């Protein structure tokens, strides 16, 4: 068994020399076998290990005995031991989730916190080949896609590793017997009270007896095959994601050209956008992905809300994916007085640099959209920065009559939720510059201009 585990570790590049590895240990056969094997291999792999146990307080004295067993096991091998006790039933009620989900959340929260505290690189989890087969079957029955058919990945997020994923439960139990590890046995594993238990205790044995005795290895081969094909699609999709998307922390704009790609690509691009905004794809289902594709076919301005407070907006065929914090953001009604020199607007994280120069000075009108020049003698009043107000108008450069700011935003195809965040440079309360977009005809430089006002806007972090 050790040889197979070592091969899995090397094939998946699970550890680097000097890694600190947290081993998740429940006290059952799988986790005890994993801990014992990594302890035997730690010198060869040049890693340091620490055991982490979560007492879910679900089985009373038996749960306490599990914790004590793991503690003593670690003491005997001189392995650092960390534990956490949580009443999972109480937590499940508080979070309005199932006990299974609550248990999983608590475990991973504990692993992440411990990883930070001891500066560990990896977390080793004891999923085996049978767990993989059960997971694939569960997802097939739920109507999963390719990603779901991969089942349990050997390595996830370059943190969570599963060294015994290619070993069957029988191999693990035989290893425990030979090495006299005497692991703890959770009796609830033999009760058909959860879907996974029913698959383990009823469905898989039925398939083995009536259809294919090697169903475990067959399902694992299927997962490996799917992983190979899916990984290729993921590589292509990530390339397309970068090509077609404008990406920021709280917003992703998917270009309408992306929706001309094959469905297998655009669905993955949408998933990448959702992951970018929320950091997880939990609670997003296939129907939500298709909702995004459907809205792209609608008229501009169509908006929907997805789980986790994510909003989707059709903006002239482009799809804007953003979180709720940037939705319906209130208009900033403040007005910021500007003077010659550098004006630091810390609240807005902006710097507005203003200087007066001679008309004969060299000016680069094409250098950037964030530097503009105006006829200083036409200003005659306060210089301010503010945001849009109802009834705002501007005479765009090159036009004779004025135009409503709202209509200009529509012409420029600026999404509604962005319009309140666009700074306006005003002279004597007239809009001189819609920053990043248009300047006014009223303050343009002419052959009679003697003094020029240069306005430069920068992010405060730059």
C-alpha cells in the first residue's frame, strides 16, 4: 500500500521539500492509515506533519473516545496534535444547514485557521478509491456535468491533498490490520441514514453482485478519463476568459463576443466569473449558468439576481457580473472644491493635480484619457469635482446644443450602476469634463487662448 501512496504523491506533486502538512484525522481506518503512512514517509519526503481532529459532539462518549484515541496515537509517534470541539447539531440549527454540511464547514474552517497558525503548506485528507466511486455515483444521480464526474480531485487549490485516493477501502483496512493500528469504528457508517451510506451499503454491493464486481475501479477510471478531458477544456476556457473579460475584484464584464464560443467554453467562462466574484461555486447550479446565457439574448438593461447576492446585467450584449455591494449604490452628493496644485481626495481615493500653463507650452492631447486641457480664461469661478445630479447637461466637444447627461451615458453604453461613480469636473457648476469620456465645448482651447488649465486625475494608490 505504501508504494501506491508514494506513487500517488509523486504523480500529483503533492508535497515539496520542507512542507508542513496538516493531516485530518477522525480516528477511523482511512485517516489513521494515512497518518501512519505519512509518518513513515516523512523523512523520505522531507515533510513535517501535524494531526488535526474535530470532535463533532454527535456521538457522546464515543466521540470523546475517538478524540482521546487520536491524541494517544499521536503521542506514541511523537506527532503534534491539535483538536477542536464543536456541537455540530447546534451549529447546523444556527446556520440553517444540514449536520453534514455544518460538519464539513467546521472541519475546513479549522484546517484553514490551523494552517495559518502553524504556517503549514498542505492539508492531507483521507479520501480513498471507494469514496471516489461513491461521490461519482451520487453526482450522476444529481445530474452533474463533467466537473462533477471528476469526483474528488487528488489535489485541490494546491492545498488539500489526498494521498490514498487510489487505494481501496479493503487495502486500507488490510494495512490497519497488518500494522495493528486498531482504528476507531464509527457505527453510523453502517446505518443507511445518509445518501452516501445508502450508496456505500446498498447500491454499490448490488452493482457488484449483479452487474460488475469491479465497479469501484471502473468508476475511478471514469473519473480519471473525465479529468483529463475536462482539464483541457479548463485550460482553453481560462485563456478565453482572459481574452474576453474585464476582470476586477467585485466585477467581471464578459464581452458579447464570448457568447459566440462553443457552449462548453462559455459556460466555463461564466463559472470563472462567478468564482472570481464570490471565491466559491457553492450554491451555483447549472440552471444559474443558463440563466446568464438567456439574459445575454435579451435586450439591454435586463438584470437578474443569482445566489450569494450576485447580480447579472445585460449591457448592450456584454454581461456584467458583480456583487451586491456595487448594486444600487447611492449617489455621492458631496462637492469637492479644487485648487491649483495637488488635491488629495482621500475619501474617493483620487488625486486631482491642477496647474496653469502658457498656451505655448507643450501639451500632449493624446497621452491619456485622464489628462485634459481647458481655456483658463473661460472658467471664471470655482473648480469642483462632483457626481451626477438629476437634470445635468453638457455641451459635448464639437456640438452646438447641450445634451442630457443621462442620454449621453446611454449613447456611450455606460451601465447604469457605473454612472453614479463617474467623476465630473465642473467650472462654475458647468460640467467641463466627464472623466474618462467627454469634455465640454464650452471650455475648449482655441487660437485665442492665452492660459491653459491642465487637469490630471490619478488613483491615490498609484
